[in-house]
């Protein structure tokens, strides 16, 4: 029985391990944190840092096939592993997704083919760039080019003065200023591509964020038109092909109020907005990751049930005005129709920390949304507005 390796031990690694094990593989996780979500379920845990040569050698000795569950894994570590075995996605692809400016240049280059471009933007590396940013980029959002996620490392700026102050507060980190766009809604497109170049694309997922963190994902998207859906799916397939990517790639898009499509960013791994695939598609995004890594054929991406996914942040573990975590009323949530609860085994609940998710499946999206709203009431979450 062979073993698949993964860099990173969070929930994405845990769900990868579940999928790998159900296909008969053992799993080795490299992650410095003891007791992390993935190490709880994997057969092997290498507990070193992501750059430790001994750790990388140990992971290679356990598994000749290695993937990653987070985009900030050092690209050099992926390249080092690639000298000893098969690594997917490749370090070169991951490093594009690690830097928003490099990523935007890449998307712009793909634009001739995809017809979809990133938001107007300007790299901000020093005060000179602050002075030369076009007036048309205000109001805008200043984002660090590296390491940002869940809206961290982002500041909204109304004018150049606010930009200067926000950039100063970034303490020398290279940033990008993006024009604030009039969003109608947000979607993501999950794709997978094998070593043989065969690629598949999942249905369009519609995402709602709260406080910069993914809140719900609805599939099918209630807003997207067939035209926009087709354009986004084609763009995603063009992008994954252009990268020569092997693995699962998720691309986030904005749909603007005039109906036009803008590409935001990509994640070189399964994505939070793709968790619904576990319960609502023939092949989950994690099984797809396993298949691409093991050089097996891709699975069927067909969705068999409408789905509404609710993220469970640590906030749900706290009563209002209490600092003592307690277990939420899962018995009540699990009594709702079509509920699929996934908890990540994180030792400690913290506010804004992703602790789990629930996917509601039903015969219609409206029924799944209704169950999701009921779950919000049970869990003390302000329910989403219905589209
Ligand atoms: P993730 O957790 O998805 O990796 P992130 O921290 O990398 O998020 P972005 O996806 O770039 O950040 O931005 C977070 C959210 O902020 C977007 O989903 C969108 O709601 C909003 N946003 C970002 N850029 C813009 C923009 N140019 N115009 C309008 N809204 C934006
Ligand atoms: Mg991001
Ligand atoms: Mg994002």
C-alpha cells in the first residue's frame, strides 16, 4: 500500500487524508504543529518546519508523491522534494500564487486568451509608488503582496493621504493598490488537471464573505447567468492549461454591477468554497487532489445535489459576552434536513478561526438555504439575506 505526502497539517490536509485513505493510501503529513488537524488522521507525521532539510528528506522517504495544502509553503521546499519524487502542483505554479503582483501579471498575460482581467492596480514598494499611483485607483484597497488571507493584510484607502498612512503601517512590506470595484457578487471556479493534461471544471460557486472571511457558498450560483458562468469556466480552464498545472486549482472572480467579470486571485489547492463537493458532487475536490497526485484519471465533477455551505468559525463556540468556549448544539443542527457536518479537530476554539463547516444538500437550492438559515438561528449566527 503506497503513501501520499502533504505539506501542511490544517483542515485541508485532514480532508485530503480522508480522501486518500478511502482510496487505499496511507498519508504522511509534514507540519511543525503537534496534534494539528491532519496529523490526527494521517498514518505518519513529520514534525519539522517546512524548510527543514531533514524533515523534507523524511517526507520523501515516506512518500514519492507530495502535494501541499497551503499556498505559502516555501516554493524551494517543493522544488527540493521534486528532485526526489513527484510533486504536484509544481513549485513554479505555487510561487505565482504566493505573490499578488506576479499573479496579476500572469492573469493579465492570460487576458488575451481568457478575455478576463484583474482589477486595475499598482505595485507599491516605496513612497515614490505612493506618489505615482493613478488618481483613478481611489478609493482602493491596499493589500500586502505576500501572505495575506481571510482579508488580513488589507486596508481600504479613500485617497492618497490614507494610502501613505496605510503603506507606512505595512512596515516595508511590498503591497499592491487595487481599485475598489462595484461588486454585484463573487464566484469561484474550481478546476483540476492531471499530468496527461486532461482538465475538468466544477460548477460556478457563489461566495459571500463576512469580515473578509468566507461565510457561505451556494451552488448553483443564484445570480450567475449562463453567459458569465461559461466565460468564467473557460477562463479557469485557460488559466490552468496555461500554467501547465497538475492538481486542484481554485480561481476567485468578481462579477461587477455591469455584469463584467474580473479575476481576483487563485489558490493552488482545494479551496474553502469547494468544500460542498464532498457532499454534493460525484468526486470531491480532495479526491481530485489525490487522483492528480497519484496520477490516476480525474473523477466526475458532476454535482448531484444543490448545496449551501456554511463556515463554522470559532465565534460559534462562544455565548455572547462569554470568553469560555462550549460545544455548540450539534444535535439540533444535525436534526436539520440534508445537514453534513464537518469538524476539523482543532484543539482550541478562537474567534474568526475556521473550526468546521456544514453543507446542506437538498432537492432545491432554496430548501438547502432554508436549512442553512435555521442552522444560523441555532448557532447564534446572523442568517444571510436571501438572494
Ligand atoms: P482569501 O481568504 O480568499 O484568500 P484574501 O485575504 O486573499 O482572501 P482577497 O480575496 O483579495 O483577499 O479579498 C478579500 C475580499 O475583499 C474579496 O473576496 C472581496 O469581497 C473584497 N475585495 C478584494 N479586492 C477587492 C476589490 N478590488 N474591489 C472590491 N472588493 C474587493
Ligand atoms: Mg487569498
Ligand atoms: Mg480571496
